[in-house]
């Protein structure tokens, strides 16, 4: 993905390899939405499904499943359908077709992405709890931080080398990925490292709350980038 453009075929292959949204009904809904690049109303979508002999029940459930799989169908698009003359929700897939996965900034094929996921397993790096809903591959060091330092682009890893994959990426739940993104954005904007991680005080001796200094007090000592290193050294002082 990354700088390349996903084709419709790539999108279906991506979902198949990761076993996301593979139900017949969801696949039929996806096909029709893709056939209408300017968007399609739910009432027209239902009519086309009926013409194809498909009864999906609640279309909203199928669209929600596609969104949970990472398919980029924005919410809240409601307007008048010129065919049925009623106000209805319009569904449209926008570029990039897959969203919520920052790892896509480096160009990997769907097969390579699947290998990265397999290497990272299924546990959230922050909590070590198994992620069951659309786990996300996260850059340990944000691409935005790379771009303001000495890196001009994200380097690809050899997806067959476990150490390379685990050093550059980690698996996070959607909520924890958003949490990390907000913290990293703040650090990048004010050049001051976070002083709390999951409610735990980050000691100044590893740079908590101090100025970000590349090569000295940078992402390599940050719990948001390498939580396992931080958590194994947390001591109970009570």
C-alpha cells in the first residue's frame, strides 16, 4: 500500500488474506459500493442486492463489519436519493481504501502485511491482552517523527526477519493506537516527551517529561515506542 494505490482486486485480496469481512453478504455489499465511486444510497443499495437475489437484512450491519475490517467508508453522509426521493444514508469508499493502519506508509503487498501481522501475534503491546477486533500494526517510532529528524522516508523491513519486524512495529488495539497517536503528536509539536504511560509515572532518568533530543533522549527510551522494555522494569514502591 503506502504510496501505491490499491485496486479493487487488491482490496478483496487484503480482506481475504487477513480473514476480514469474508461473509457472503458483506462481500456483496462491498462489490456494489465499489461499483458506485460517487456513493450509493442505502435504498438503492438494497434494491441492487434484491435484484441480485441477496437479502442482507440490516445493511448497516454489513457496512459496520466492513468498517471494522478497516475499509474506509466515512460515516455521517446522509442526503436525498434522487431515485427513491427519500433522505437516506449514502455509502462511499474513499482513498485510501484501507484506513487506520499507519504501517501502510511503507509499500508492502497484502501478503507481506499478513506476514507482519503473523509475526506480531494478537496481543496488544501496551496491555498484553489479546486483540479480537481489527488489531492495528503501529510504528513504534511515528512516521511524523522520522520526517522531522534525519529520516526522509520509512525504510521497509524484511518481513521474514522477526527481529526487524518487531523492532519497527508493534500491535495495538484501535483505542491504544489512537491514545499513542495523540501522545506522539503532542511530543512532536512541543518537543517534550510524555511523563505518564497508562497512568504510570515515567521517571526523568529515562527522559519522562524532559525535552526530546534526537540520539540522546528520543523515542528509543519511550514506553509508547517500547512498552515491553519499560514495563519489565516497573517496580512497586508501596
